[in-house]
C-alpha cells in the first residue's frame, strides 16, 4: 500500500466498523443517543422552513396530486426545472405517507439520515487514519451543531452531505483495492455522486474532484511497470454511472420544456425570465460576507435597499458613491432591476473591475471563502447576522458567539490534524474536493456558510486526527 505521496508503507490491519462497534458498544450507544437528542432539540426548538422549503414542497405536492413536476400559480401548474428532483422526490414520499406539507416528518427522518452520516464519517476516518480516530470522529460528528441544525431544516443539505460522505468512503475503499478486479465500490460511488447531483447542481464538483484525484493517482502514484487498466475502468464507471443518473431528468426537460437542461438554472430562474447579470456583476465587485447577501442580494427584487448597509469597499470614489446611490434610488422606486437599469449596473461594475482587477478576481473571492468558512453558522437560527454589533437579545448574542467559537475549534483542530496526520490512500480525494469546492464558492455572488457544509466531514476527520494524535502522545499505549 502507498501513502498520499506514493511511498511504500508497512501494511496494517484495519478493523471493520462492525468490529469497532462490538468492541465499544457502550460508547457508540451513548453517543448515538446524544446525537439523536441534539437533533430532536433542533427540530423542536429551531425548525427551519424557508422560502426554498416551500418551493420544494410546492413541486412535491403538484407532482403527487397532479402528476406534474411544476409550480402552482393560481389555478395553473407550470412545469419547471427550477429545482432538481432529488429533494422534491423525498418530500413527495414524506407527504404521501404522513400527509401534505408535513415538513416536521421530513425533519424527523433527516435525523436518522444525519445519524447515518455520522457513522459514514467514522468509517471514512478509520479507513484513512485509524480506528481510534474513528471513535473521535463519530463523537465530533454526532455532537456537531451545524450538521444537527440542518437536519432540522426542510432543505437538501442533510441528504447532500450524506451522499457526499458515502461517495468519499467508497472512493477510499476503491483506491485501497485498485489492483483487484472489484468494481463494486466504483459503481456505488457513481450512484452516490449521481444522487448528490440530483439534490444540488454543485454536487457535480464531487465528480470533478474524484476524477481529478484518480487522474493524479494514475499518472503520479502508480509506477509505469504496474497495470493501470483497473483504475482507468474505475474512473470510467464513476463518470458514466453518475452522469447516467441525470439522463431521466434531462429527457424530461427536453420533452416537457423543450430545452436541454441536465441540471438546474444557474440563477434559479424560470425559462426566458430576465436575469439582471449587470446587477449581479456589480454585487460581486464588493460583496464579501453573508450579511450583505441577506440585506442586498436577496432583497432584489421586491424589497428596498438602504444604501447605508453597503460597505465602504462598494465605492472607489465619491463620484462612484453618488452614482451608486442614484442607481439604488431608481431601483427603490420600482423595486426591480429593469433591463435599462441593469445596463447601468453593468457599466458601473466594469469600471470598478478595470480600476482594481486583482480585487475582483483574487482578493474578494478569497475573503468570501474565508467568510463562508469562519463566520458563525447561524444563518437558519434566530440570530442577528450582524452579530459583531452586539445589540441583540443576550441569549441570541451568546448563541452566535458560542456557535462561532465551536466552528473555529473544529477548523483549528482540522488544520492541526492536517499537519500531524499520517494518511492512508484515498485522503487525496478528500483534499482535492475541499480545495476545488472552496475555490468554486469564492466565485459566487452569494457567500452562504451552508455551502461549505459538504466539506465539514473532512473537517471532522482532520479534527479527529488532531485529537487522536494528542491522545496518543499522552498515552503511549492507547487502546483501540
């Protein structure tokens, strides 16, 4: 077996997850109970049904009641490709069994999906690091408030994270057995990626990351004297199977909507709807944090924008500030970005990009990545997004600070684990995924912390590495 850098290492016995469970039944039972209790607390105290939830729910109801995958508008139901079918299919199944709009039943089921994610993270950790680290990873995942929070939300994140971890785990299994003729893990990996893509279009990043890792592994880690046929087959199977999962959806869009749409529209717009690209480009010339997403980006259309909420980096000169105020004043009169107004926003954006190209293409994306990773993850909790102003009710302020500190502890431990870890084959795929996804997210105009949640299983794995290393240092003969 080879490590991440391709050097030979002494083979070691990796116990099965069942063996670890049998060896430590009380630990896993206690942590499982705690995990369920934490998620139930979020479902009862902080259930999140957002505008996106109602879009998913409307599609699910129309699909069930009328056989039309579409959105209701008065007496008419319009077929749509606005959302991929994965989460509406889940809600449709829940509504069929528990009753229409029974979102709480969906959340309760997501508790057990998220619990499955915790076990998958533990299994991934034991394969990449050790069985001792696997126990710690299970504990960190089970008590992670961010995973628990989204289990209590009628959104696709819980399922997306589950299939992401499943695909990662199967990649590690497949790479460890790359010389054998076993192709089952690669078939399962392709299906898991396909499911992730059918939930969210950015699930495609998982496919790109895994194929990139397999290409690196093929050409840099395997000597020319060793056969590479099996690994080439593996990459082919993963790609074909995952993309084949999109075939029914693509055919449906072609037949029903007369358009080739294998994913979902980039800006969540209906076909032929006007997308204010000039406004979006202008937003990207200054936006960094999630607060601006709520106060400016999501406000359009339909809500006025207060120019005072714009940060100072939104203006380069006093003349540009006056121009921006005039544009926002014009918008506030009609509460929508008209095509003519959009052209003016585009001109303003072009001027700002010419003035500071590095800011637009490098510095701002880097700051957006940092904000998505480091800010308190309270976006679906009843906390003020402007937490640093310390002017909200004490309990929500304490919650914001506590959640922020917990996030920093997880990420700090992960960075420490990255430096200390001795990783087995397959870890490179996880690392490529985190880097690729972070780079992609930096180029979005709406930096939302939830977009980094798919990377959090890797954070937990690395944090477990750090804690396991510390425990080993304290105890020279740790028990597995």
